[in-house]
C-alpha cells in the first residue's frame, strides 16, 4: 500500500448501529512449565484485558508487531483458544457460554481466513472439496450437485474459474490460494470474518488485489471484519477503525483516518513512520523503537512500552497509563497525551477514564 492509495470511503457501517461483536476485558494466559511433569512456574499474559466492538459491516483493524497478542485475541474470539477471562458476545449471544455443538453452529456466522493460504488448505484435497466442506458439514443444499454449483459460484465470486475446482492447492499461486480461503470462508454467508494476517504472506501487488476483494465482498454482503495485521500500511485502505496492540493490551484506538492523520501514542507513531514512502524525493522523520518486545511472561511495570519508548519520563516506569478518550472516539494510553480535561493525571485518569479492561477501547 502506498501513501497515495485511496482510503476506503467514509460511510459504510452506521455509527449508531448496535455492536455485532462485543469483547470485554478479554484475557488469555498460558502456563509456563519447566519440565514435562513440573508444576506451573509462571504465566504468559498473551492477552491482558482487551475490549473492543465491531458493528455490522464494519472493519476493525487490530495492528501490532509479532507477539503483541493480536492473533491470540482473534483465536479467543473464535474460541479456537479458550479465554482465561472476559466476555465475548456476538449478536447478543454469549459465545463463551455456548456448548461445543452450539459453538459449531455459531461458526456459520463467524468465519476465519488464516495467514498462510497454503498451510490452511489440505494439500490432498481438490479445491472443490475444500470449498464445499463447510456446506457438507452444515448440510446446506439438497444434493452434492447443488453444493458443487454453489462452489462454482463462490470461486467465480472471488475471481477464480469454476473449472479450477478439480485442481489441488499446489497448482495455485499464493494470491489464488488466499482467494480459495476467502471462498471457503464465504460459503456459509458469515456476518463476521476474522482475517488473521490474510495478506502478509503475499507479494505487495497481490496484497492490493486481495484487499480489494475483501472490500468488494464487504460492500456486497455487508460482512464485518476483524482484520489482523502487523503492518499499518496494509490496513490503510480497508479499515474503518484501527486498534493498536502492544504486549497484550490496546494502546490506541480511533477512526482509521484519525489514526493516520493524528497518531498520538509513541508506538503508533513509530509504526506509521516505518511505512516506506514510494517517492524517493520525499522522506519522513523516523522514530526508531529500541530493542525487542519484552516477554509477555514479565511485562515491564508502569507503561509496558517504557523500555522502548523514546520519550518516556520517570512516571512511565511506575504508573500504568489508563486508556482515555482524548477526543471523540480517539482513545490513547500514554501519560504524555493530555486527557479530556486538558491535563492527564495518571491517578485521576485511572479512576475516571478507564473503560472495562486495561487494554480495552470498546466500552463506548
Ligand atoms: Fe512512552 Fe510514557 Fe507514553 Fe508509555 S506512557 S508511551 S512510556 S511516554
């Protein structure tokens, strides 16, 4: 994606529509064991209090570097991983209270597209069988012939020839394989697709084509997306809102146009400054983030970003900044960003501004 790439037009989902997906204070901890029979010696806090919401037909981009917890968040929402705590409501239904059989039925409405289009397709199955599988499982269509006709239409819709049904995954390019993954996700007419880094394994030119496909399908079917990516450039055209994750928590969330025009958290600014400019005559000020992401088994005290933040102050090492709404719809967790009352006080902010979930930005 380039700087000149057109933004997704404003409009789309209605700001007043009730949320389709509501996640509150989501937590996922993994035990650390030193040996096969050893007890638990610690916990990896992969997701540590994330709240978010998505309206029908809306795209929320969840962005952060590898290890930030964004993929684990997506998997907990889908219940591919069981959350440690928190709540996930979809269309008013408490997903975490559903029995496995009820959850399988619910998966008709919530589908997933994975990062690795090759790894997510069974190499021994023909494409027709792969895309037809969800229709077979949910007994959609009166006969196999009817389901095959549906598969042909799905392949056509994602830009593939229906005759390709008889081919195997290795006969396709990366971009085509991701289109197959999208066709399979579409088969059950989902209302929400969790797209987990769906273009990061693709060439840049193919990325743009697949993003366009996601946008076209959303306009046609009104699907909502939780679009997970490590690169802000990738989500620029598709996102309605962007939530930036760092070490298990959300540190900034706003409308996409606002994030790209007026990023406030130092981590978001550094991610944006890392986007290359295609014009060699132009340059951009760069903030270099020092060091690696700290271990989620022992997140730093105070602001989790303080060990890498170029503008950290003493307070950052001691006090965790709450996520505050600093402008309508723009939430930031940073001591240096003035809160709604003008000056941010960590103590005051902690009492007055914190939505449910330390890393959450959804209770609004
Ligand atoms: Fe940097 Fe401090 Fe803001 Fe954290 S709270 S992002 S360490 S300035």
